[in-house]
C-alpha cells in the first residue's frame, strides 16, 4: 500500500514536471509571421509604423501601429508605402520585429 502511494506521488510529480517543461516551451514561442503596409519609418528610433493585416497567432485584428525593431538594420531599404512581410519575436521588452522583407506590390 505504501508502495502504491509512492508510485502515485511519483506519477503526479512526473506530470507536473512535464507540464512545466511544456509551459517553458510556450514561452520560447516561435516567431510570428505577419504582413502589412509600412506607414512610417523611424529608423533613428528603431521603430516602424505598419498597417498590418490580422495576425491570427496573436489574436490581433488589422490595425495601424508602431512596432519596435530589434535592430535598426531590419529597416534598411524599407520605406513608407512598402508592402512587407515581417516576423515578430517576444523578448524581455515585449514584441519586436526581427526580420522584414518587401513583397511584390
Ligand atoms: Cu496591431
């Protein structure tokens, strides 16, 4: 009886551990891909305003907003009016654009 109890506790413990590692994987979520049209580039501030299409992965509707870019070089060759595809990643300071490329208009 004591052994059964021990096994049961071990099982619960193992489940808790695997649940925790699943949660940890969620935090290191993969990049979210999105598309939109650039409205304004503020390269000096590493910011870009985009009228983005709905982003299902974030449950966001279409809207115009500023995004932070992780590195200013992401904005090289990008100008307002450009149709872009970009990737968002979460870091300690929140969401930031890590990649951006122009797509055919
Ligand atoms: Cu938005």
